[in-house]
C-alpha cells in the first residue's frame, strides 16, 4: 500500500521535526561538569594507556558532509578532496559523546581556521583550567586561548616524542570512532549528497549529533564499520582561500545559537 503525501507536506514535516530536535541542542550537547570532568579525564587516560593523559577532557576533529551548493557558491564549498561539502567540527569525550559541535563552515575552509572561528575558541569556555583537548596535526598546538595538544611532527622524533605521539593517537581515535558511529547509523545522510540547501544541511547534521548522544545515553551503541572509522590524516594548509569562513552559509554551534 502506498500513501500519497504531497511533497510540500513532506518538506514541511521534515523541516518541523528537524528544527524541533535542533531546539534540544544545548540540553543534549554540553560540556561535562563537576565530577564528570574527572571521569572524562580518567577515560582518556585509559584510552591512551597512560595516567598522564588524565588532563585530557576532549578530542577534536572535523568531518566533511556532501552538499549541493548554488552555482555562485561552488568554489566556497569545494574541499581538498574535490567534492562540495560543509564541515562538522566536533569535540567528544572518552565515550564518543559530543560535548561541543560547530557545523556549517564551507568545505574550502581549513580545520584550523574553522577552530579559530568557532564558539569554543572565541568564547574560551572549554577546556577548564588545568585541562586540555587533543587533536591531529591539522590543528596548531596551543596554550591559549584554549589548551590544545597535537602530535610532534615527523621526521626525526626521539623515543619520548614517538611514544607521546602513539599515546595521543590512541586517545584521539575516539573522535574518529564517533564519526564512524554516526556514518554507520545514518548512511544515507553521510554517504550521499544532501539534496537540501547548505543552510538546512547544517540543521540536519546538527540533528544527527543530538540523536547520536541520545543513542549513547540510552545504551544504543553502534560500532563503526572499519572504512567509516578510518582517519584520512591531517588536512594540509592550502595556499589560497576561495572565501572567508562563514561567508556562504549558516553556522550552528552548541555554545552559540544560530549564526548567519
């Protein structure tokens, strides 16, 4: 049996439900507080295999989601892999649960620039004093305005540096697994081009991150398939920019509200 529902009705229903879920953003995606901070630090120490990593309270990375931009904006959304995308920057805890997201920067923008224009960087609300987050070599190593640890750059690493890199990689892998969980659960969103405007695509991806946290909170854990949990490596800094970040779309962040 088929149900003949007008496309305009489906469009209205999808938008209504999506924005209703996005309205839960700050209730579901938020920084850990109180004793939860210690639990997150202990969790990263276990992931790294070293008690020294108990100061880590988050892993950061970016993910590209295919979109179909307007002709006038195509250069803005063309990423280094030569497809059109928007970016999801996320920080997760030791379980892969998101504690901060920023979604909507066009694909041409480098990871480090997305970070420096995101709420978590500009508002300096996380990590708390004495703690840090970790990222791959696509990010700068920072002491301020936020504390961010990244790997030593090869070659010519001494044994201590090589061991540190190995431990950091084991701890940081949780953000890759987190993206892999989402890609496995919502394959039609993350492996096909979203046939919606880039503005609404940001809301769709934000909706997925909220539902991802709700699934983890309720014990619904989906292991990522191997190809979907892989790391493509740090993004090289390009020499030229198509456009300044945020110039083509609508940015949604769990610390800010909606930004034009």
